């Protein structure tokens, strides 16, 4: 047996042991995907007995696990072999949620036109855009906002934050500009009682405060107002 064949056999044995001990509905395909074993996964995908979209007990496909565990190479291989994008795990996370959360920009770009993915909300009421912004993945945030299919920019997560709240807090001028182009509600409060313009003002993101004022945001909530008098009047 060739050296690569021996290594493959060893890896398969390890995966078999893992599956047997903590299966929770997982197959070898799930484990190879989440561990990033590209060669093992490629070999498994040639076996007709293994369904590429089989679910584990958390309703996760091999593709979702690859993304969740930041294994872009196994995710790309699964996509190439026809893995479906429309599965949602037990926490309500879809393909685009995980791509946005982990910063897999290349994987997010190709499939974000799907409105169900772009506007999907998980159990924490987060869209993919929320997750990209929370994690600081600016490029993905911009890509999502350029989609005509992205329609729920006013979605508030379980903290009451919209994408505008998060972009203002982060100081992402370019992201705020694209959000404003979608005509969002400017005066929504989050669960801490903050408006988006307040978050921008407190972080001294003056250019963002100016954009929000020009768009019609309520200036009476800005504090300390004296720092922005030149913008208000």
C-alpha cells in the first residue's frame, strides 16, 4: 500500500472511532468536513452510500459543519459536489449565516443572491448581515448590502440592534452609506435604549453622525450635543 493510502486508512480509522463514540447522527462525511480532511472527504464523496446532505441530530449537514469550523476547503469541495444550501440547523443558522460569521468571503459571495439566505433570521434574530458586522467582516457586510434581494435592513436582533446600530458603533462609514441607500428606519431603539445616531456620537464617528442627520435622524437624542453643534445647526 502506498504511503498516502496508509495515511488515509489511519485517518478513516480515527474518524470511525470518533463517530462510534460521539455519533449524534454524524457520519464520516460530517467528521471529515468539520476536521478539514480534504483528501478523506474527497474519497468519501466518491462512495454512493454516503448522502452529501445527510443531517446529524443538530440538523447540520457536512457543509454547515465545514463552515462552522472554519474549513473553507472542505466547504468548497462539498459545494462542488452538489451540497445543498437551503438547510437550517437547530439554532436557525443557514449557509450564509455561517459564511458571514466566520468571514468566508469567497464562499459568501457566490450564493448570497438567494433571498431566503440573505434575509434568513436565526433564533437570536440575527441575519447574515448582523453576524458579519458583529464579527467585523466589513467586506462581507458590503457585499450583502449590494444585493437587491436584501430587504430586511430594519431587522432587530434579540438585543434590539439593527444593522445600522452595529455599523454606527463600529464606525463603518461605507457600510452606513449603503444601509442608508436602502431607506432604513433611522430612529429605532435597541434594548439598551440606544438609537443608532447615539452610538455613532458616543464613539465620536462624526462623519456617520453627519450622514444620519442628513438622512433625517432625530438629533434631539445626541449626547453630548455640544460636540456636534456644527452638524445639528
